[in-house]
C-alpha cells in the first residue's frame, strides 16, 4: 500500500449556465405570463416565492406586484430592502438569507424574486448564492443601471471597507425580466448614472451605439427611456446585447482583460471615498474621462474622438472630474486594481470609438498628465460641464 500522500485524485467538472434575459412589455399586466412563468406558476396550482423588493419600488409598484401575484395564485412572502449604496452590506445579505429561512423556502423549486436597482440585484444575488450554497433567483431590475448592467450578468456582491464589491460571488439568475416602464419614476440623476454604463459599452465596442447616444442625449430623460420608442429601445437593447456578448464567453472572469472593466480601474477604490458621495455611474464617468485622456496623451485616440467622448459624458450629466481623484489616490487605486487583475494592470484604453487595447505600463507621471488634461478640458468647456 502506498503512503497516503501518494494517493492522488483529479476532479474535473463543468457547470452549465443557462439563463434568459428578456425585455418585456407590460410585465405587471396579469395577462402577461412572463413573471408567473419565472416563478414557476401556472395560475392553478399554488406556488410560493420570496419577493425582496427595494423599499422605494415597493411604495411605487408594490400594489401592482401584489395584484399580479394574486392573479397567478402565487403566495409571495414580502421582504422590503433598502436600495441605496450604504445598504450594500454583508449584514443586508445575511438578513435576506434569514427571510429565506423564515419562510422555509424550498431549495430548488421556490424562487427568490429580486426587484429593484443594482444594489438589490447585487445583495439578493449574494444572499441567493450563500443560502444552502445556492438557490434559484429571478431578477427584475428597475433602474437603468440595473437593466443594462447589474441585472444581466452573473456577478453579485456587497461593499466592504472602502472597497466596492469586495465580497461577492458569481451566481446566475434563472431569469432576468426587463420592463423599461419602471424607468419612468427613476430620478434624473439615476438615469444619468445608468447612462455611464451605456456610454462605456459604446466606447469599448459599439461605435453605432455611440452615434445613437450623441443623437439621443439632448432628449434623454426618464420618460423617454421608459417609452418604448425605437431610439430608447435600440439604445437599451444594444447596451444589453453588447454586455452579454462580452460576458458570455468569460462568465467567471478567467480572462482578466475585460473591456467591460473600462471606467472600472480607478473608480472601485474611490467611489465610496468621495465627499459628497458619487453614484456608481458618476465614479465610472470620472474614471472613463481619465482613460480617454490617457489614450489621447498616448496618441491612441484622436483629438476629435477625445472631444466627442468627453462631450457625450457631459451631455449625459456625468462628472468628468472629482476632488477625490487626485494623482496620489488614482495611483493608489491602480495598485489595488493590479491585485484585482492578478498582478498586471490590464487597463482597457480606447484605440478609437468602439475599440480597446489593454495596457500594462501606465506610469504615475502619465496619470498626473491625464488628470491635468481632463481638468484643463473641463475648464475650457465650462458651459458643457455645468
Ligand atoms: N453586478 C454587476 O454586474 C453590477 C453592474 C453594474 C452596477 N452594479 C452595482 O449596482 C449599484 C448601482 O445600481 P443603481 O444605480 O440601480 O442603484 P440603486 O440600486 O441604489 O438604485 C438607485 C435608487 O433608485 C431607487 N429606485 C430603484 N428603482 C426605482 C424606480 N423604478 N423608480 C424610482 N426609484 C427607483 C432606489 O431605491 C435607489 O434609491 C452599484 O452598487 C453597482 O456597484 C453591479
Ligand atoms: Zn459598473
């Protein structure tokens, strides 16, 4: 018999991922079966689910959700949850697992339904991945960031220390249902916030989307994004399609060169340190502006495209500078990003509108010159940055 250390087993397995992301019109209309099917309901047999709903969304749409669940014979345990960034904590995720426990949710057949913005998507996703090591959940994103980004991928997370999403998991929903009608009540600042992630997708891979955004931005507001007009639908659908085509081949981030990390190199360390606070998309906006300047200063992005990119961010109401993005803190943030990206910078920089290249040799001096470029640009375009 060999000694125990001489025994060796190799275990290999693959986990299939299969989920649907759908744009749905009239999600809360009882004649629309999309949500009922996502809950496993047929209207005859009683089914149960746990609804975790952003408390603002509960105020605005709770009665319509309750009517819908009633019409489909779905017994919904109701768990309102705070939906702002300060509530994106491990304690909140644990509180949601306790609600699962309190209702005695069945491990495979009963679903958790997450309804709200990116915060509720991320916290409920983490809770669902923790509870009994993973139970099925459905996402119904109700903000623009939720609909084009946080609601469509497989990442979950909560903030920890000063850092965004420091604790998290990969856990695919069973279904994501997107009804743009929810956007009608989203505050203007949060529409702008979502625009940051759409501009990101345009900059890294979709020049046509960029042109659509240039046309649409002067008339963008919550009502316009909620209406199913051809322009707003195309903008949202292109952003989702672009995001999914980047995520699908690399769901677990085995490749750390991710173009969707554009604008997410420096911001994850600085978003929570800004005073007054920055929304996620606003911090991404400042990071993108720095990256546009870095690409310009390296001769990778023409002056004309640099102006177009910065102009579009300003037209979307996004900041391009912020006091917390000092040269020192941006350099420090880059050092943390290097750890996140396993020892290399892997910074996506635009090589034109709609394409990126990854760089690994950014210097502190370049960061300083990039910040100077954006400050000077903002000073010369005061009426646009106002
Ligand atoms: N997991 C991912 O891949 C991913 C991607 C992008 C962003 N995120 C995360 O998403 C979060 C930001 O999401 P967010 O911008 O949706 O913020 P949020 O969830 O805080 O929602 C913003 C505000 O809108 C309110 N709200 C939600 N729906 C509404 C509606 N229909 N009408 C009126 N008010 C409504 C909320 O109560 C909240 O006050 C960040 O934490 C970010 O890190 C995650
Ligand atoms: Zn983001």
